[in-house]
């Protein structure tokens, strides 16, 4: 009987570990910022558009405004005050279209694409940047500060390439900001720059998932041990 129970224990553990490993080997997710959807006022999963106040570091949500006073006849996103004014961060906007995407900073605020990490792991931010030397893309994790910056990119001549990548480790819930800074001032600073996608190159199991996995294995072992303990001993 003990031999049979040992086989059962082995089978239970094998099944449990297979299920755990299968969960760990799930397909690595990719999040695409769809230009057509964004142009129509809709954002893809995981993404949002914000403006970062350069004095306070406060992050404020942008709204889809369509045509604006400082950018007529274009579908743009910008910060809108409670009274409907769009001038708190003058000329700060993100314009997305299938024909081309641009960002324009304010002197007091940076437009930014925000990605909220749905999982822990390592992500690769695939972005496009070209068109000038008067702006700088800056990459931050969770805050607008020197300590939180993990990469930067000064826009360059498209003849030298336009497609780039930035990589960073994230925890579930982390916010990654790809912000456009005006450097000296925001005169003529509309810049061809946008995020195409965020790709997970690895995914780390969440602490809660690991605890559950260990608990399942422990429960299986305990149940099997109890079963052995309950087997009546043969009298000699």
C-alpha cells in the first residue's frame, strides 16, 4: 500500500509542478499603441497621455481635444483645466495619426506617454524619434526626478536611423513616462516622436503567485503524508 501511495504522491507533485511551470512559461505580452485608435480619441490598453509639471513634478492627465486654438484642424491630446482652458501648459500636446505622430512641449510642462506595467519583469520600449536638436526625450520610472530617469535621447537626423529601444526592469503597477523636454525653450519644438509598442522580454512571477505555488505544493505533500499516516499498520 505504501508503494502505491508513494506513486500517488509523485504523480501529485509532478502534476502540481507542471502546472506551476506552465504558468511561468506563458507567452510574453506585447502592448501596441494603436495610432488609428488614438487619433479617434481612444487609447490602447496600458497607455495614457499626460503632462508633467516641470516645477512640481505633478503628473496630470491629458484629454482628447481634437482641434485646439493653438493647433487647429488636428486631432490632439492636451491638458484641459477645470474651466475648460488649455493654456496652463501653452502649446503642450501630443498628436497621433496614421500619417505621422508628433509631440510639442511647453516651457513649464512636458508631454509624456505613460505606460502602466501590468506585470513584473523587463520591458523594451520601442519608439521613433527624429527631426531636430532642440528637444530631448526623457525616460522616467514612477516619478519626475533625476533619480527616476533611466534613459534619454536627443532627437537626431533621420538619415542616422529613427527606430530606437529603451529597456527597464519593472514591477507590476510601475508607471513609465516617455516625456519630451524643450531644453532651452519651446520655440518651434514640435518633434516627430512616438512610442510604437512595449514588449516584455521577461516576466517575473508575482510574490502572491509564488506564495500560492508553494502553498499548493505544501498542501499536496501534507495530504499525501496524511494518507500514509492513516494507512493501518499490519500486525505481525
